């Protein structure tokens, strides 16, 4: 049983923006628990739908939920009447090559719902500050540098930049100083060591509002760095735009200001060159959705339509 507990965010907004046309080709770049993917399949009925994820568990979940599949070279395929479902395990920055391999020229809609699915925080990789495990955070094979390596190896100034740029952390300088002092006594190995210094800098009594869990931001910054998430997003965006047929739609949901900035700047530059229309400049979850699913509170959705 591989079922995910992840609650998809802004499902109505995503499906409306994608303007799913029967017989079309749609790509979900971030399958996760396949909540969005399932809705796309339901709307599409006939055509091709491709689901991508780098994570084993997300792939196992999709194979179980939408199968049975046949394995063909590096992807799984299921023909279900006039609907073809394709599942691919890999990085979404391989989109262009995957479409070439599948002999698909253009697609009508693409969704990227960035970040992590709820289940992935309990993976034993040290992605959650609530987990007591080694500080690894590598979510793909082939990555050499762990989160502990970064804490033990980066210069003071590099640590400040990492915490500021990838975690929006207001106490980045103090944290970097503590990290440097701590590692001189004992190198970082576990999540517990990192949690202890965050709790020393930001004691529970001084935590308010959106800053109740500063550990989450610190862990997020390290995860983004270890998995080179911004690099892959930068690689992906032009490939996704190129893959769209005229009139095709690209929807991106991000959960972090650095990611959202990349998406916004890319979309604005295309709009200025009259290559796309800004279909949704910025949408956020409703208050009702945030109350139901707290994780959605930082979601930012943007969408473009190719001209
Ligand atoms: C927020 S979840 C997606 C949730 C999904 N939309 C749903 O309805 O359940 C993000 C997913 O993207 C995947 N992911 C993140 N970066 C990726 C990348 N560079 N390539 C492929 N998958 C990636 C993660 O493994 C995770 O499963």
C-alpha cells in the first residue's frame, strides 16, 4: 500500500487555469500524491497525460492508483480506451528529453506544484525538524553533498547567504555564527544538533505569528540547497514554455519567495516579449482552504498562456 496522505492545494484554481481540452496532452511535473493528476485525468477522458516525479514513493503511489502499467524503456505506460497515462521517474528538468523520447511535439498544459509532499517529510532523510535522523536531505541519486556537509563545510558568509536567500531567515547571521562555533566543537551529523541551535537562538517564548516554527525555514533552506531546487527550476521553465503548443497553459505553484521570484521574472519577461499572456498574475489559497490545510498558507499560483 503506497497511498499518500498529501492534500493537494488550490485544485479548483489549477484545473480552471489548465482549461483541459479532451484529446489534449497534459503534463504534471510534480506527481506527489497525484491529487492534481487525478483531477486532470478525470477532466481529460481522452488524450495523453504524463506524470513526473523524482521520488520513489510518489511513483509507486501513481503506479498503484492508476495501473496496471507496462514498463517501456524508462517510463510506464497505460492505454485506457482513448486515454494514455504515462508515468516517468526523474527530474522535471529532463522534460525536453522525455518529450523527444515519447515523440510528443507539443503539449496543451503543464503543472508544476513545487516543494515537497507531506509524506516526504517523514522519509528518514532528515527533511523535517521533527524527525530525529541523520542530516542528509538528498532526495535523488547522484547527489554527493548532504545537508551536514554544507553546515560543516561552507564559509561563514556562504552560510548567511544560504539561510537568507533560501529560507528568508531574519536571524541568518546569528545562525551562521552558531553553526561555525558548533562545528568546531563537534561536526554536524543529525537533525537534533541543528534544531538545538535554532532553539537556542529563537527561544519558544519569543515565537509569534508566522514565525512559530523557525526550524522549518532553516530546514527548507538546506533542502533547497542540497537538491539544487532553484537550479532545476531555472532549467525547467524555458523547456516548459517551449513544449507548449500555442494557446497552451503553464501553471506553477511555489511555496518559497525565491522560487516564486524566479517564476514571476520568467513569466514577466515572456509577457514583455509578447510571447505569453499572464493568465493568472498571482493567486493565493482562500482563507477556508488555509484553515482546512495549513500547509497551503504560503502557496502562490501563477499561470501563463502561450501566444
Ligand atoms: C508539493 S508535491 C506535489 C503534490 C501533488 N501536486 C499532489 O497533488 O499531491 C511536490 C512533488 O514534486 C516532486 N519534485 C520536486 N522537485 C522535483 C524535480 N526537480 N523533479 C521531479 N519531481 C520533483 C517532489 O518529489 C514531490 O513529490
